[in-house]
C-alpha cells in the first residue's frame, strides 16, 4: 500500500472519529467508562510518540539526552494536568532547545 493511500485512510478515519465524538449524545459522553478512557488518551498518545521516536529505521534503539529531557518535561507538564497540546509543546520545545544548544 502506498504512503498516500495510507495517509488518506488515516485522515478519513481521524475525521470520522472526530465526527463521531461530536455526534454522540451527552449520555454517552458522560458515561464513566468513556470519561476514564478519555483521561487515558493523552498518556497513551505521548507514549506512542516516544516509542516510535526511540527506534530508528533499522529497528535499533537510539536515544539522546535532549529527547529524554523533552520526555521528562512533557511528563512533568502532564503530571501538572496541563492540556494535551501544552504537554506536546513543552516536550517539543524542550527537546528542540537542548538539541540546538548541543
């Protein structure tokens, strides 16, 4: 499957999930299981980004100290209950600034 086909499928699926989220009735969105799952999504997304970034194209484990510092800064922001966007921005900016300084 080509990259463009996978990108199109992923885009349509993401839009569909977003549409489903705003189309669901309040009773479903306020269900305790849905609330618990929504609370677990930011750490799961951050973990997925970290894991995919830790391995290079050859499947070898590679990590740098700016990356670890960015992950740590993101974890602290997450612990302080920052929004998902804020967590990502803190992690990315920390990592980028440390890579520029190195």
